[in-house]
């Protein structure tokens, strides 16, 4: 009788421990997803089929997010000054996770969907969970992005 009680006690303990473990893992996952900052973008309008962004706005090393309406679809992109001083122009989406977006931490960019860190020097290069590169032209004191280039990469935002 004592052996049967002991086995019931250990089985019940195992059930409770497993339930508690699964509950805590689920809560941690939900908490980690909810602590990412919300995505806010500066709305922009096309002038003569292009968007002009002064370099003075993006030379502070921060993440500068913009949104434009392309054929009824909101397309987000951002400018990011890399540690070497160059400014990368990329869509706020990646080929793996889609248009969920990115946020900036003290170590660089992080994918909002899978929490994958992005090497700051690789921003602007395709592949992995890097932001999708966006063709832009640097003209003197501004960055110019055309409506055609934004329309060419708007597929992740239509999902």
C-alpha cells in the first residue's frame, strides 16, 4: 500500500511540474512578444513620383521609419545609419518573417517576429532575417526613393 501511495505521489508531482513548466514557458513567450516597441512610421507623400528625405534627419544613428501609400497599400521603409557612418535604405520587412518589422536595441536591429538580431553592418544586404534592401539615391543632402522602387518591393506588405 505504501508503494502505491508513493507512486501516485510521484506521478501527481510529475503532472503538476509538467503543467507548471508549460504554463511558464507560454507566459514567457507571450511576455517577450508584448515587450517589443510598437511600430510607428512617419507618413510621407510622393512629390513627382519620389520621396525626398534630408540626410540631417537620419544622421543621428537612430532608426527612422517612414510609410507611404503605394496603390492603396501602406509600404514601410526605414533609413538606418550604420556604425561606419553610411546610411542604409531598407524595407521594414524581411524575406523570412514578412512585414512584421524591426526595432532598434542598444546592440542593433532586432526582428519583431522572431527576435533575431541583425548585425548593424549587414543592414542593406539581402539574406537571412535582414531587412529587404530598397534602392535609393543619395543626392547631395538628401536620400531619394522613387515610387517605382517602393512598388517593386511592396509584396511583403500585401500579405
